[in-house]
C-alpha cells in the first residue's frame, strides 16, 4: 500500500502540495502554540475554566511533538489544530456544565467493565457484542465527539448530532480510502473511551494519528492518575441523563494504566484479550501508516512498525507488572483473559464464561441479542485488510523476543 493512498482525492493532494510549496518559501509555516490554542478555545466557548491543570504538561509536549516530529501536511496541520482545539473546548464545556448541574458530580460509577488488550486482538467485536446487553451503558461515538448536551435514553440512537458526526467519520475514509476495511467507523457505534482521555492530553490516540515519538515516550512514563480522574468526570457527565447498571468501556490504551483504573474504580472488572503479538504489530503498523497518511505525506512504514513494536512491548510490560502486583494483593478474580481464536470461534460461550466469572446476570435474551448482532455483522464487510510482516521490516526472529515473556505468561500461541 502506498502512503498516502493513490486513491486520495486530487483536491486533497493539491492542497497539500500547495501548502508544502508555500512552506518552502517561508509562507504559512506558523507553528502550533499551546497558550494560543487555549486562548482560542476560551474565545470560541466564552469560557475560561479548564479545570485541573494536570492536563497542561501533556498538552505542551503534544504540541511540541506535533511541531517538531509529526511531518504534518497542510491538511494535517489544519487537522491537528482542530483536534487539539476541540478537546480544549470539550474541557471548558464539560466543566461549565458540571457547575450548572450539581447532580453531575453526584453520579456513581459502579462495577464498570473494562476491555483491554493489544490493538487488533478482537477487542472491537468483543466490545460490540457485550454492548448488546441491555444492562450495559457504553460511550457512543457521537456523544464523545460532541459531548454537549449529555445524550438522553429516548433519543440515544436518533440524536440530531448523529448526521454531523457520521460526516466527520466519512471524511477519514475520504482521506484514507479503504480505512473502513481496517477499522469500522460510525456515529452510533460503541466508542473507545480512549477518546475521553484525549481531552486530558494523556492518551495513545494522539500517537495513532500522528508520528510523535517524544509524546509517546512521555506518555509511557506517566502513572495515568490524572487521566482517569478526568475519565470518571467524563463518564459522570455522559450518564447524568441516561444511566444503566454498568458501564462498558474499552481501549488498548488502558494497557499501561491498569493500576490507575483500579485506583479510580475500585470495583472495576477487567477483561484482557490476547493474540500473537507479531500478527498484531503487522496489522497495527498497516493501520497506523494508513491513518497517519491522512495527515502527513512522509510515512516510513519500517520506522512506523519499529516504533509501534517498541511502544507496545513496553506498554505490555508495564501492564503485566501492574497486574502482577494487583493479583498478588487481591487474587486473580478482578481479571478475565480471552484468547483471540476464542473470540473468532466461540464468542458467545466465552462471554457466558466471563459473566460467570464476574457474577454478572446471564440470560437467554442476552445471548440471543448477541447472536443476532453477530449474524448481522460479518467480518470484512467493508473489505479485507491485508498486510505482511515483511512489508514493514518485521521478523519473528528479530522482534518476537520482545514479547516472549508476555506470550509465556498468558499462553499466547504463534499464528505463523
């Protein structure tokens, strides 16, 4: 696959080429600036309280990394500014709304169910199946993209924000033709809660969209406590007008922050999915290159794969260490492990086992809902996602040892 795709619209290519030419002659090369973006967000919303200032270090290093490392195209620079500005506006708006409605701060988050694991390990379909349980409340894409006002039960799937957010999702497919075959997008699909921590600027989402190794390195060194305090605040906001017995939450970005999850949500139940990491990294490198090509014309697939391999190997190691400490203290009952092949071959049986492990109510109605959803959601409905280790400079001999401890710990088999 070429980066960017040769099927990218001519108008997009023309804008990027014109912008690159302008920058070469010293025109239109203004850098992103954290303070300026905060002032712009305040002006746009007519608000000034950003809440806990713990988000500032992440914002500052993110902006610096975008300027210095991301190799942004013209459209990429516009998108990066828009993404950062939107998240700053979300902070202002959510905090202001919280002041207007004191009942938001009184919302209780009881026994949330977290799904985490390496990207491309079946977390998405597993998450969507779990979302069929009427007892589960999950973040829906449009309410995370546009969190004001909080969604309501009676209009959860008919909210007027849906068409606008669907249009935003379609723009990704325009910039990255074929992206839906890699990762389905839609305003009414369950959303990863990673998007909520992006407005605390402590989130792997930024590194998925942009080549920002300095930010990724900084992120791995954080304990995540501030991000998960914001995560809880965001959930309180979302559920104030529509709550259910249990939140269902998912993102691979939780991997290095398991301790922060347990500290913030002492009753959390955690599911970890597992798959051959070398298959994961090849698939992830393909996805990351494609996504970043929406915002940069300088994509190095081999460098991308090498960085993602190191990044996720370290995230896994951190998560394993935290999990071992938690299990040594309280036993293994908080965690439930799922192998990728079981998600593919017997997903409903695995989910029934999960419910038994955590003491959740299981019924024929819940199973039938999940079965119906599975029948109507075939794999590869948007096309096949193809990739090889070799095209990304990866080999089991060189990179496999980085994951040997993980594979041994969780009994993960090679898909070679």
